[in-house]
C-alpha cells in the first residue's frame, strides 16, 4: 500500500446491471423471489449499497411480499451510480444516502429526486488500527475524511465534538477544512473517496469513515479497528432514506416498500445484527 503522501482520489467505474447479473466485485442481485413471480404481484426495483442497505432491504423483502410487492435488489459499490440509475428510470427507488447528500447531489446534477422516508442511521465514526483511544493520537497525526462535501462536513463536526479541532463559529452543514480555526494537535486531514477509506487505515493514524463502508470492509477485510469516537444518534439529520423520482413518493409500491422497511421485523433485524453501528430511524 502506498504511503499517505501519495493518496490519490482514484475514480471508480461501476455499472448497473439487471437483476440476474453482477455489479462490481462481490455485488449481485440475489433476491430469491426474482423468478416465479406470482400473478398480481407489483415489482419495485431498488438500488442499494451492499452493507448494510442490501442486508436491511432483504430483511424487508418478505414483509413487502405479504403486501403484494416483490422487491428486486440491485447492488452498487459507490455513491454516484444509484442516483443516476434512478433518474434514468432504471430503478424505482434507491436506498443508500442521507438527505444532505441527496440534496447536494441532486442540485449539482439537476436531478428531480426526493426522499420518501427514513429507515436507519449509520453514526459516522473515527476508526483506528494503531490507537485505542483519542488521547493516544500524536501531534501531526494523519487522518482521512470522506471526500464528498456533505460527509466531509459531517466528519469535521465529529472531530470538533471530540475536541480534536475547532471550526469557525456558526459553521453548519457546509463546513470544509478551510473553516478549521484551531487544530491543537496539528492533524493532517486528507480527503479520500469514501469507499477507499477503510484501506487507508494501515497507513494513517485514524479515519472518519461512513458506517456502510466500514461494515463492509470489516466483513471482507477482517479489519481490527476500534471506534475512537462516534456521532450521537440523537437529533441526527443524517438518517439514510428511501429516494425516488420526484412525484413518486405516494406510489403504492413505494409506500409499501417504506412500510416494510419501517416494520418491527426490520427494526429487530437492525438492532440484533448491527448494535450501535446502525440505528433504526423510525
């Protein structure tokens, strides 16, 4: 692995595929209900990141099926293609993002997308392989944060909440590294594409990582990393939502999908499988 000074923001190419094909390494449409459709079933095709969104969505599949809706799961491994595919009508909905990210992305790309409702929150956390508590972080420690603006701002506020730095007074959801006014430990912050961040942990002191990417990396890379700090779930505006094309919020299939994802079965699944790393937002 290259040293931190050589980190590059390497664009990744991902492709949406049909329900029976693969999307990227280890990503597939694996809904067992994709064949043998019963008469009268309505279909809703949903784009997700694999972990935890794909896992949570699959827990909701039988709940939706009881209400006459068959959910087809299409997996992506980035934060860009699910919105593009939705806007292009290749999907009926997606489930991978929070509202601040959606609003910025839709405005930048001029896409008519909107939230249909919240499902869960992944508290952002500061992870480290090398250190076990905040006090151990040395002066000049290199820390990575997500490169997309909404999650970069979120990461900066988490670092501020821990006392590692202070932002300009009044800085809100649009905070950038330029808003740092006090940095007592002289942290060196590097913005890295969120999906690549877990792989930087061997090279840096710590990284503020989105919950879905950490959980997936923990699953596949066997990361032995500890959360040194985690966002509070109380009054947190970053709940992950079901997103649809504007005007589709009241579609019967969409309402059934949301109802299934906000069911008690799914609540129990989230709480049992993820503990503090993923929190129901309904």
